[in-house]
């Protein structure tokens, strides 16, 4: 019985600490003030720009590498017509 009472007390303390943290999070969010439609549209526009820039960078990276496939050649001698497995 004593163990159960101490366990209940520990859980109550943990719940109290957790609820304090939750209230602190909510008050930090509310301190920033409400968002207006202009702010929301600005945030979404910035996000879209970052997505587009990221796609362009990935596409540019593929073009600059020069992924030109040449003829296959032997890894041992460098001659075309066969590879090192069939050499």
C-alpha cells in the first residue's frame, strides 16, 4: 500500500511538471500574436520559392556533372570490345 501511494505521488508530480511545460509552450506561441492573411501568404510564398530553388539546384547539378556514357572498355587493358569479366 505504501508503494502504491508513493507511486501515485510520483505520477502526480510528473503530471504537474508536464502540464506546466504545456502551458509554457502555449504561452510562447500566443506571445507572437495572431497571424494575419498577409503573413500566411508570405510564409507560403517563401516556402514555394525554397522548393523551386532546391529543384533547380538539383537539376543544375545533374547537368554540370557531364554524365556522358562512353563506350565500355576492359578494366585491365583499357581496350574496347570486352570487359574485365570476359578478358
